[in-house]
C-alpha cells in the first residue's frame, strides 16, 4: 500500500505540474495580450499627441493671423480718427469763413 500511495502522490504531483504548466502558458498568453493592448494604447496616445501638436500649431497660426488683423484694424481706426479730426477742423474753418461772409454781407447791407 505504501507503493500505491507513493504512486498516487507521484500522479498528484504530475497532475499539479501539468496544471502549473497550463497556468504558466495561460498567464504567458494573457501577458502577451496585455502587452499588445498596451502597445495599441501607446500608439493611440502617440497619434492623439501628434494631432494635439498639429492643432496647437494651427491655433497658434490662427492666433498670429488674428493678432495681425487686429493690429491692422487698430491702425485703420487711428487713421480714421486722424481723418475725422482733419474733417472736423476743415468744417470748423468753413463755418468760420461762412460766419465771416455772413457778417460782411450784413455789414454791406447795413451801409
């Protein structure tokens, strides 16, 4: 019976070894799958980061363009202000001339 028991334990050990080998293989397959998944995630992140960098570059270029447009508009407004001031000055001068002409006309009529 001792021999039978030893044989039984040998069989149990062999089964456990076989089960251990299967588990190792299973874990190895799972590990490979997880590594592949991780690589896919890394690739996706690389693509996302590249797109973000491109978008950032595009937004910076748009911002630079808008700043240029803004500066041009500010310069245009300043020119318009100068022109308006010149027109107001000319209008005031014309009003003064007209008033002088009216006063001279009134003096002529009163003579």
